C-alpha cells in the first residue's frame, strides 16, 4: 500500500499558479548585467579579439544592461549593479563615483516629488 502511494504521479491542476519569483529586482538586475558581461566577453573571445578589446566589449554590454533609474526600486537595483560593476572593474573609480552620485540625485528627486504630492 505504501509503495503504491509513493509511486503515484504528481498531478498539478491547471488552476495552480506557478511559484512566485521572490528574487529582488536588484538581484535580477545584477544577474542580468553579469550575464550580459559574460556573454559579450565569450562572444568577443570567440571572434578572436584580444583580451583588452573583449573586456571593453563586456564592459559596454554590462553598462547597457543596467536598469534605468525611474523608480526607487530601479535606483536600488542600479546601485547594486554599480557596486558589482566596480568590483568587476567595469567602472573605474571616477565612473563608479559619478554613477553613484547620479543615483543619489535620482533618489532625492523621487523623494522630493513624493513630498510635494502630499
């Protein structure tokens, strides 16, 4: 009897919802940026480009994959991408600092808009 119960196939009903993705926007954004970076690097190496050019292509792909700073969550995701990009040396110190400052300005602008609406 027990064996028969264990051997029964798992039946999912059509109305069952798939599990909700609880990954944060920041984590998804960083993963996307890193995926684009690695994909561009691999593609450049596959085309026979030298290491410096391949790294440049990968850096550009990383930057293009970054989220726009349109909402508070998107700004937080951009900050996470910038921090990871600094660690990966996609951004040098100056570029990273400027982007973090841009995120700070964008965040203060959003907060100011919210204060005016109240």
